């Protein structure tokens, strides 16, 4: 009887060697949907695991307890960062064109009171005392061997060197200048780094001397000077502490001019120039001025014609010369000056101008005419009647003198 075996087919082994037997290939069929589903599940599992790790780390993270000093350091660092940030904002240039920015400048003085008088007073207190050329009154407060100190009201005293204490050589220095002596000085050098100025009594005396001789020269004054020396050009003298010079050409007798040393001469001023320190004097001009001072306006004088010039005549008045200008010669019309007067001729004329400063005398003959051009027609008659005619014109000069 036959017995059926269902597994018989499975038990049948193929013939041949085992080496020749090959296991059939198995093909794995995976769909795309299954792959995406599987990937999503893996991703979810990873996320869940990370969440659980974070929770565990938070749970087991130890709590840090800060010391008070550490807190102070951290707070300080925070303040520094905030300050740096604010500084950056301050250093950043303002941009007025930015939108949505309200910028307004305010100036208020409510926090203090502004006193203008106090402000000016403070400026005056700090202003340095003693500009060069300024005259200041002071008081001697200390004396040294080489100079002295003068209180001039500044933050530092003024210093006056010994050579600036006066004119010439000072032998009794400490006797002449005592503590507390009040004097006027001139600032000759402005203050140094210590606020001290250099002052001089000598410079002030010289300035005052120049002012004095300048006024004397303007007024045509004459002075007496003592001759203290000579050189090739002339004589030297002292005028109120100033060195004066008299050229040989300005001496009445310039031949033996060395003999004048030690003598006194009367002189007039020829040139006064403080800037160049030039002081020139004249004995001849002094003689002329002396004669001019004895003359009067309207006075009739007699003199010799020295020279004929295109503009008039120079008349010698005995040591002084007068100018008879052509405009003051006659009231008539003339063709030539020489048809009226010639050199060496003695004439009479009226004094119409006296200028002491310039040493000039103006003369006039037209006022002696009774009619225009009379001097041209009958010169001899005019000269003969000059004394009587001069009396008639005296009133005109008296009125002119009163109107000055």
C-alpha cells in the first residue's frame, strides 16, 4: 500500500554534488509608503529621546550659588558695558536729518545769577599791570646792591636796576632811595613768567625832558646851555638830561669853537626828534629870535636888499633877514621885480608877519601906497613919506593882532 508523503517532494534532494547546489535568491519587496512611514517613526523616536535627555540634564543640573563679591563684580561689569554703550551714543555725530527724531536745544540760566560787574571786576584783577611805556606810581619795598623793588600794585613788585634809578652816576644809592619812598616810574619791559616787570625812573625823566624841549621849540623859546664837550663837527651840551649838539655852522664864531667848552651860550632849537634822539641847537638862530622878539607887527624897518628871487626880495635887517614877497610889493601890475628894487638898495618896509618858530619875517610895501601902482610910478616919494604912511596902517595891524 502505498503511503503518501506530502513532504516527499521536499525531501527529494537534487542529484549531484552539494557544491553544485545553490540556494534560490530571495527578493525583498519594500514599498515607498512603508519606507516613509518607517523614517517618520525613527525621527519621532529620536526627538523623544532628546527631550528625555534634556529633562534629565535639567533635573540633575546642580544649582550654582553665587557669592556676594561675585555678584558685585558682575554688576560692575554690567554697569561698565552700559557706560560704554552710552559713550558710543555720545561720540556718535548727531544727524539732524534722521527721521522720527526730536532734537531740541535748551539754554537756561536759572541755576545761577550772572553779574556783569563782578565778571568785569574779575577780569581787571587778572589783567597784568604794567604795559611797556606806561607810567605807574609805586613805593620802594626792598633795596639790593644792584637795584631795588617797587610795589606797583600788581601780583609781583617791579624791579628797577641801579642804572635806571636816575640820570648820571648815583653814588649815595641807599641814601637816596629809602624803604617807603614813593616815586613815579616808567615800565620799560613787560612782566616775565613770575609776573614781574622792569621799571625805570631814568626813562621817565628822559621822556619828560623830550616833552619839555618839544614844547619849548614850538613856542620859539631860547635856552641857556653849558658846553661840556666838542668834536670835529661842533659842540655838545646837556639839556635837561638830554645830549644836545651845536654844529660849527650855527655858531656866531666857529673858528676857535673849542674855547667854548665850560661856557654858557644862548641857543634856539633847530631840530627836536625824540624817536631818533636828535637834538640840534643854534646860536645864530637864537640871535635872530632875540631880534624878532624885539619887533612888532606894523613896525617900519629899514634894510638892504640882499638878493632878488623870482618870488620876491630878501632884505637884511641887521643880523636877520626878511622876505618881501611879490604879492606884498605893490597893488599895481609889474613886469619885472628888478624895475622896482635892485640888490644893495636901501629900502623901507612894514613888518607884516613874525614867525618865531621858523625864524621868518614877512615884509610889505604895498600898504605904503596911497594908490595902486604908486611904488612903480614914484618910488622915491613913497620911501620919503614911509614914516607918516606907516602911522596910518598901524590901526590895521592892531586889529589883526586883536583878532588872533
